């Protein structure tokens, strides 16, 4: 009886090379799509040259104020108008879970300054250690 001279692998050994290829493809897909997932309400941001926020480790809480002064919060997939007390309560709940979370305000350039300040004070009362304003870089 002839024996095969080739090396035989034991049945318990799994070839992981195809799995590594699949994982690398998934990693690339997630890296490309993650920046596109940032959602918010369309606002006309004011232009200013400023340094970026330092804490970029986690996704920030973003409160948007559109041109009519309506408030939106970026938690979940909702795009409904919320009142200031509702936003304050929801941000307070987020800040209790993650006290170091960054809170940003996307304010349309036509919104009166007083409304943005009122929103920022409410966010600080909700527990946000600091509130940042999002602007576009001047061109």
C-alpha cells in the first residue's frame, strides 16, 4: 500500500487567512463610512479660524439650532424639534453616564446671539463641563 508523502494537517487546525482578509475589508469599510455617519440639521455655520477641540476620542453630543431657532439633538436617528427643557434633560442623562463627553453647538449664523447663549447656559446646567461652538474655516 502506498502512503502519501505529503504533509497532512490535523483536522483541528483552521486556516485563518481568509478570515483576516475579510476583517481587513470590513475595517476599511468602517473607516470610510464612519465620517459619513455624522448627522445633524443643515445649518449655515459662521466662519472663524480656531483650533480644533482636543478631546476627539468619543462622539460628541451635538445640539443644532437652525435659522428659525428650532433645537435638535443628535442622539439616535431622530430629527424632531425639541424644547430647551427636553434637551437639557437628555444632555443631563448623557453627562451622568459619560461626564467627560464633549458637547458642541451647531448654530446657524442668523440665530440671535442671545438664543445661543441661553442654550449654552442650559447645557452647562445639564452637567457639560464645557460647551464648544462649531464653525467653518474661512476660505
